């Protein structure tokens, strides 16, 4: 049984996604820009995928105003099945 877990961060605009990618990169936080999964939202075409261990860091960056995101989701892929859970 193989289980993988990721965080997907969505944004209100492409500009916010690109700015977040830059800020996260400067903080040495793994961030991969991906097309927003259709089952999450259609508001912005770009999202950021990262690892679950970055959740608290990214939440803190939002509170400080360094990163502006719409929502954060946990993506779990287990045995080919995909589950999305909203975090924020």
C-alpha cells in the first residue's frame, strides 16, 4: 500500500501565486507551481504544491502577510485513489 501526501495551495490570482512561489523559494521551502486541480476551484489557474511539513510555516507566513492564499488542501493519494481535504 503506497500513500503519498501533499499540500495544495490555491490563490485568488495568478499574481498572488507567483508572488508566493517567490517568497517560499526565498525561504527555502519546496514549492512547485501546478495547474489548479479542477475539483478544487476554477478561480485561478495556478496553485502551489508542497510537502505537508511546510503547513505551519506557510500558515504563519499568511498571518504575517508575506503570502496571500485563498485556501490550503491536503491531497492524499493512496493505492491510486485521490482524496482532497480542505485545511484552510
